[in-house]
C-alpha cells in the first residue's frame, strides 16, 4: 500500500505525503459536540429525545449540545434562523462559567404558529464568523389525522440526491441521473411497535423494478430513506416510488420523478455545492461551489481549495485532495486498512506528529474509516483529516490538511464533501 500511495501523492504535487481520516475532530480548546434538536431539556440541561422536525403549532422548541474543554467564561452564541425566508428568529449568548465540560441549550417559545419550512440553529464560540456546529431542522404543517392514535403516517416525501450521516436529505429534487443511486426521503410519524415500511420502485412503463422492506424498529419522528442502486444506465423518462405502511393497500406516499442523463452535471444542494464526477477515478463528490477545483484524471485524483486561504508555496495546506487507489486494497478489511494507514503515518517521521482520533462508522450502509492527527511545518501548526472508503480491491480517500486557524472553517465543508463521496 505504501509505495503506490507515495507515488500518487507526489504526482498530485504534494510537498508532504498526507495520510489522515476523520469525521468528528475539532482543533480548538473549546468545542461544541453532539448538537441536536430535542423534544425536552431537564433541569441539568440534558436533552431528551433527538428530533429533526417540529409541528407548526409546537409550544416549545429546544436545541442542546455538549461544550468541551472550555476555558472559564467562554462565550457561546446560539442563533436561530428561518432559512426558507432567510430570517433571523432569535439569538442568545451563554457564559460557560467555570465548568469546562457541560451541556448547553437554548429554547424557543413561539408566540404564534410557526411558518412551515427549513430552519437551523448555529453555535458560535466567542466571536467566530463560522459556526462551530449547525443543526438543521424542519417545521411541518399541522396534519389533520383520524381520531385513531395507532396509525403511523409519513410526511414530506421527496427525492433527494443523497442523505447525510443522520439520514436527513441534503436537498429536494425531482430529476435524477441515469446512473448511480436514487434516494427517496420522508419523515415517519407515530410509529408503532410493529410498524413496517414497504418500498416499491416502478420504471417508465409502470413495471416493478425493485422492492424491499424497512423496519424502523420503533423509531418515530425521524427521517427515513429508501435507496435504489442502479446496476446499469436507466432509460430517461418518468419513474415512481411508492411507500406503504404495514399491510395498507394504498401507499402512504407516492413520489413521481424524472430521470435524465444531464442530471449528473447539475449543481447540487441549491447551488451551495457543485457535483464533480471523474470517470478515471470512478468517483463523484460534492464540493463548495465557491472553491477552486483542479483535476488530475491521469492520476485518478482532484484537488479542491478556497482561494482566500491559499498559503504561498505550500500547495498541500488548506487544501482537500480526493483520489482513488486502484488494486491496493486487496486483502484488507476497513479496520486493517485503517490500521495500516496509521502505521505508515507514524513511521514516516512527521514533525511533531500527535495522534488525535480514529474510528470506523457505518453511514448509509457503507463503512467509512477516519483518522486525524496534528503536526507542524516550520512555524505552522497543522491538522490533517482523511476519510477512507474501501470498495473491493480499491479504496478512495478524501484528505484535508489545514492550519490551526483555518481548520475550524474548512472542516464542516470538508465533512460534507466526504459524506457525499460516491463510487461510480
């Protein structure tokens, strides 16, 4: 594994080989972790059940997070925003006092019915311009339901280009590509102990092309999704997916969508991210639309970076590399590949190397390995994070290296890129 990795990184014009992975690392002394929306907060500030949406007539909305490694009297600003209309709703500032590790929270008590749409809560430590944590959520219409309280139902069913680590849709689209994976998302409400979901996918002629069952295992008020991975290129036209609950004859949700060959080149996530696909490397990913992308198809790689953080004569700092390593993963599992990756790094003599974190998570049905460390080059303190995905004999890497001051800004965007990485 090591020789091919060195050759690849050299041909991508790196001054130093980068060997890292990670999805949950924050470099600052004070940091925000496990930020969620929740249905309650107790007297100690601990959250109740995590939720992803609230009804428009909700009496109270809560958000909660864990504050870690905070110096005395750290200031945390919490901002509530109605994204659909780009409106600031509320903003508060908390003082951590003399407790370095604690729960923090904010609540919102609406004085009228909330407008339906997309919202978010952002956590800012001190006077930072970029949030340390962002929690998106939705406000949904108040549904008129039957008097029966033992019936599960669906809300907000739609197609999406992908889902994040928590199963939430990244966008709402009606046209999908002819290759790759199709996703349908919805919110499941009032789940019963034995609730079962049945997905059926139909082609342009109304023929069933796939069907499967999903057991939510009692989870309620949660985003759920079904996916259909294409084995070959699908004909263009209109398709349909139906979702039934239990033994219902009529679907609880029906979503019609179009399939077009041009969809793969469309800008993803409402213009915030752009979709990039590379045939030579056999991968695609979404990257911030205002970043610069340089292709290296002959080396099965690409480099992405924000121009405002360019470091002169340092092409591998404040930069993300995404690339494929073909054939080198033969005989590895995700765990052994990750450990080999770490062993190579620690044997490489990197200046002031310090291990930070490692892990293997299962996200959207696939294993993603992560590894993070800090190091120095001259007067710069640097942090590197890589994400590795093993696929048969091949593996795919997304790698971020950034200076200490820039890392908190780049990392959330890099995390989205890594989660969007798909193998074609």
